[in-house]
C-alpha cells in the first residue's frame, strides 16, 4: 500500500518517548519529515510557546500537513478515598489541573495554533490521542478519563468545523500498551491487564503508531470524525 506520506510535514507532540517516539519513527519510515514537540523545548500548556513553535515550523518547512496530539500525562487518585468511616484522601486540585492542562488544554492550544496554516494550505490532518478509559472510565482516573473523553468531543466537533477546509480530524483510543513505563510494573499486574483483552496480550507502541500513520495517509482519505480503538478488543470485552 502506498501511503503517500513522502515529504509530508508532521508534528508529533510528546514525541520523545513511548508511543510518541514510535509514532515519529513510523512516519519517518514512510518518508515524512517529523518535528517533535516535547519538554523542555515546547510546553503544550503554554499558548505563547505553542504559537512560536508553530511559526518556527512554518518558517522552516513552509507548511504543516499533519498534527499528532500525542502529549499526555497521568496523575491517578481516587475522587474520595473512604476508610473506617472517614475521608482518607481526595484528588486534589493540583492533580486534577495538571492532567487537564496537558491532556485537554494542550490539545486545544496545539490544534488552534496549527489549523490556520492547514486552512491556508488547503488540507491537513489532525490526530488526537484518546484512550479506552475515555470511552468507559477507569477507577482512580477522574482527571485522565475526563480528558480522554473530552478529546473525543474535540474530535467530533473539529470534524464538523474543519471538514469544509479539507482537514480531516480523527482520534485513536489505545488500550493497554507495553511502553517502558508499563513494562516496569509487576508481572502479575501486566498479566491481569493482558487478560482483560480478548486477544490476551498487551499492545506495542508500534500498534498505535501504525494507526496514526494510516489515518494520516490517503488510504484513510474518507475517514473523518472517527474514534479508532486499538486495544486488542478490550472495549468489546468490558
């Protein structure tokens, strides 16, 4: 299959490690020119930094063809932890705000900065990182699940707004993926995670990266406003 990504200008946020790094490598294998936005050079929660980084890409490359909003963080805590008839702890404001700022506001800021250049260029692709927990929630992840559900709403809304400019907007909802962070967990935890998926295994970062590459390509030219679950059947099995 010819994915026709040669010389495309692609921005990947959070592209220094994990799924982001695999996504950078996957696009580069298809001949794309990839710009990585990650700390400390670009903080996606700061509008000025994002606008400057966008201007720098356009000044150097003349256009932006694909934006992959991959940057995200996790800060887990129960909304209210109750034990022996009293509140032991809660999710504090700082924990909630940190995740919302990166996972939701960061996606908003990057897309707001980049899409005017796509409109001027006559086409573009925006790809957002959601999660299966954005579809069905997850214990201890009030903040994270809310942001990933919000990303789905972003995707649906922007698909309606930007389609007329020939800008396709889609998102990917990964399941349990074997990143370095995940692999550091105890084996018994990994076994439980894998067992939840009908395929009986964890995914690899390349599985998500390949989904992004396909969605960015002409092979997916009629896919718009979609949520692609890449999870080994986990959502089906819940």
